[in-house]
């Protein structure tokens, strides 16, 4: 049994991977559907060579599944420590996690 515990300790727990994730929440301008998407901060970001003050950027296109299928494009800029410094959205608007939870339950 101790062999299995040692073997399991070599692999990180799924709950520890939260520092790799950045969640975005958006609402469609057309049908008001709320969406969420995960950004992996170590795989989804691209280096921004054009802007010296911005180290990384990410572009996500979200689309709902139940109402209008409008695409919501989210563009995020990150600093060298992978913290969001700017965001732009077309076709929708960013909302908070609390707003998402409230609107998705109703």
C-alpha cells in the first residue's frame, strides 16, 4: 500500500492546478446568454512581440449553445507575471463570477 501512496504523490492533485487557470465570464449582447471559459496561463498565452509593455496576449472566441450562436471574441493582454492588464470584447461584455453564477441559475 505504501508503494501506491508514493506513486500517487508523484502526480499533482487536480485541485492544485488552479494557479494555472484564469476564468473569464461573458454575456452575449444579442440574447443575454452567460458563458464561461478557462484560459490555461501556461499553454493558451502567446508572446506579444509588438508591444514591449505587454508580455503575453490571448484571444478566445466564445459561442453559446442554446439561443443565438453569436460569437463573442475576448482579447486579453497579460504582463510578464501573467496578470491581466487589458481586455477587449466584441459581441458581448465581461461579467464577474458572481454575476455569472446569479444569471446562470435564473
